[in-house]
C-alpha cells in the first residue's frame, strides 16, 4: 500500500509540473500569435499576394490551434492531478484503518484501539498527513476551477498556472521533505503510539478540514488576481468570477477559527476560548485581511476604486495563510497547537520569499493598469466607511503579526526572547473592535459618493437613542449581567469596554433592523403584504446586501459574547465527599470521585451536585484521562451552558498526599452568545451566496381593459 501511495504522489507532482510548464507555453504562444488576417486579404487579385496572405493565415491558425491543444492538455493534466492526490489520501486512510504500523506516520499518529472517526482524522493529525491533506484540497479547488474554464478560458488558464505553481511546492514537500508513506525502521510496537490526546475530541474531526478549506481556498482568488494582473485584464470581471469563491472560503475559515476556539474551550481546560496563542494568531491574520478584502472589493465593483489596495489585500491573505502554515511547522514558535519542530521550515521560507518576489515584480510591471477610476469625494460616504474599515482591519492584523513575531525579533536584537501576552493584544484589539462596530453601524446609513448631514441625522437618531438607553440600563443594573454591584464604568477599564461593546452592538442591531424596516415598508406600501412578508421579499431581491447585514448582526452577537469575558470568575479547591464550593449563584457539592479503564485510556472523574437558590439543578462529572498508547494525560471539562453564563468545571488531578480531587470552577458570562453568533454569521454568508430573486415583471394591461378603466366622458350642454 505504501508503494501505491508514494507512486501516486510522484505522479501528481509530474502532472502538476506539466500543467505549470505546458500552461505557460500555451499562454506565451497565444500572447505572441497575431490575430488572423482578415479574410478579404485572400481575395487580392495579385497571385503572389493572395498566396502569401493565405499562407500567413494558415500559419497563424496552425500556431493558435497548437497553443490551444497544449493548453487543453495542461488543463486535463491539472484535473488528473486531483485524481492522483486523492488516490494517495485514500491509501493513507486505508492504512490507518488497517493498522499498518510499518508506515512511520501511521505508527506515530494512530493505534489499534483508536475509534473509527479518529483513524480517519489521522489524515490531518500529523505534519506529513496534513501537508498531503493540504495538497488534496488544493487539487480539489483546482479540479473545480478547471471544469469551469469556459466562463473565461484565458483568465482561467492563467489562474490554473498559478494554482499549479503552488501545487508543485506542496507536492515537492510530501515527496521529498515530509513523505507520509515513509517506512518505519527498527522494531515495531504492535499497537502504535496513538493519536495526540488533545486531538481525540469530536470537533477535531471537522475543525482542521474547515480551517484548511479556508487557508487553501484563498489561493483561488489570489490566482485569479495574479492572473488578471499579469494579463492586464480589463474591467472587474475577475472580481465577479471570484466573489463566490472568496465568500465560501471566508466562511470556511470563519468556521475553522471558531471551531478551534470551541475546541480550546472544551478540551484544554483553562476556562477560555482565545488566548492569543501564536497558532491562533496565525489563523486570525488571514481572516482579518480576507474580511477587509471582501469589504473593499465592493468599492472596486461599484466605483472602480482601491484596485492596487485590493491586489495587495488578496496577496496578503494568501501569503499570511502560508505564513501561518510555516509558523506551525517550522518550530520557530512554541504552541500547544503547533507540530513538532522539523526541517521543512526552510522550504516554506523560500516559498514565501519566492511568491513575494513574483507578486511584487508583476505588480510594479503592470501597476499602471490598476489606476483608480474615481477618487474619494466626501468623508460622509460609503466609500470612506469602507476605507476606514480596511485601515482598521490592517492595523489589527499588523498588531497581531508584530506580537506573534516579537519573541523571535527580540531574540535576534537583544539576545533574549521576550513574549507578549493577552494585555498587549487587547490594548489595540479592543479599541479597534469598538471603532469597527461604529463603522458597522454607520456604514449602512451612508450613500455612495456623498451623504447629507440631515439624512445621516434622520436615520441615525433613533438607533443612537436606543443604544444609549440600553447602556444606561446596564450601568444601573450591573449585577444582572455579571458585573459587580456598585461598579462604575470609569472605575474599571474592562467594565467600560464591555459596556461600550454592548451599547455599540445594540446600535448596530438597530441600524440593521432599520434597513430591513425601511425597505420592507416600501414593498408593503406597494404590494399590500404584511411587513414580515415584505422584508422576506426585500431580502430575496438583494441577497448579497441583506445577507451581509445578517452577517453584521452575527458579529454583534459574537461581540456581546466577548464582552462577558470581562466578568469571568474562577475558584480552585481540594474537595472530599460532602465539601462545598460556591461561585456566583451556584453551590457545588462533591458527591464522590471514581475511575474507569478501557483499552484506549484510563479515566478519573468527580461527581458534583449543582445547587442554585437552594435547589439541585444538575450533576457535573469533569474527567481526567491517561492514554495508554501515547502515555499522555488530558482533561475533559464539564460545561453547563445557559444563555446567561457557563458553569465550567475542571478535574485537575488528585493530591497525592491525601487522595483528594483538585477541582477548578469557572463562571463565564455570555459565552453561548459567541457560538450563536457564529451560526448567524454562517447563515448570513449562505444567504449572500444565493442568487437574487428576479424582480417582478410589470405587464401592461390590454388596451380594452385600459379603456374600461378610464372614466366615462361627462356630457355637456351646448
């Protein structure tokens, strides 16, 4: 089986190289081949002249047909690349299910007693397999792209060549630097080393695929953008072609980032879901620039502006996705999420440098093609809101990039490694997020080119009043949502930021609601439908716009969830049977502790009764596991979630001196709002991908009916 997998990877590399080289040759011939001579040239009366014209036309046609055939073989080779990589991936998964521990990768990342879903997840659980999975997803994206080439054959041919170039790099890695089919040398342990315990959680079966679909997917809009830049593609058609690619990819990346946060919350046992870990940052950076690109590309579509900016944004998103992969695989940083240190970091460094040089070369060579057609006319316009929005996203991305690399930079400059933590990021991220909320509220109320101050006041007044009213209510009743009683916003910066975040979230919600209401009211007035049906019809007529508003509302819900983290509480205690621990409104009573053993792991857990208001409302069983194959330990927190707060309980171990279990309890307000907001974001994205419903066709009434509808003439006397 290993031989089949290795052969499939070599074949895929050969096919990708052919796709790349033949594609370049075909495009070069098409570029240099002149257009066929007019047919009237063959009708020249002079015999020698006619013969020359016919011969020239025949040669041009022959060269053109030859280049088209070469291009077609390149396209088919790209399609075949997917089949070869898919075969290699299937072979690796089959080897995992067959417990073929002669393959080093299977031995180190699986074991005989591992359950089926986790054996399937072996495909991406280790370095070699994850690179193969990356190659598979890239080949799948290329497969779809090459099947849809008739949309614009020449532009798709350029994009296909760019994709093939990226594919060659990853296939070189899995063939020569990180081969997943390497044979294990030396004596074998019959049961394998086992999957990393942190990965043995249901979400890890879907979190990495979603994240990789986002990472890899941004290669497609980058390929189209670079292709359009090289060929000086006229107009913005490449943006229309890639809009859905970009939105789908962004949705995958969004899902992957938040699934990772939920995994960290549910498995790592520290009570939080985002710790500004370097690998978390690696996934956040392309998400930030990708979000900025989705916003600013509308300016290029509507007004022909920010063409250079958009080129750099789409390149930065692709480049940061590769950089994130470099961070997790080079060993240059330390993270619970990172793979083991290896030598392939150098490969990624060279590829990052090469891709940067290639992009910069073509950018400066053809930047005259990217001159904006219009200029910013007013600060009170939708263009300005998009521009400020982009600047804030890029500022936040730069902050995350700087903080992630600062330990390495400080080590190179000072000789000692200085690590920055959450406070550093929060000092920039929180104010920037609040400014983005303000822009999200104002943006829908602004018109293109210029908005009158009176119009802005009229549309912004009631949402502002509502947001201020909610903020005052929260300030007067802090204990209702987790803040200490009597605390004032100016006394605690975290309380102030949380109050601001919720107030601005209400502002965004009201502006979004007002957009739906105003549009629905117009339709209701003309059709006589009720308001709900009118708003549904409004949404169907412009799914992209109103789907975007729903995405904004989802972001608001997520921000409200983030705001609750300012009032997290935690307590730790050794507890024997009958001991009590009080946190917030909850009292935890330890009933007992017990243990169990199965072929995969040995487990210990505590059983605690949960009381609130003097009544038992639940029983919680936090768990701690010791995995036999890997000889590693992990925690399985027990989380009781409500719309208001999460009660989060961790079994941290047993005191070896007295045998008492050590338990840590966390009370985290509003966490469920984060996960609900993600579902709303994904729902809005799906809606924005749906084509607009056709506008109702107004058919003029027949002439006879029009005459009947006219009033009868009034008789008048002479």
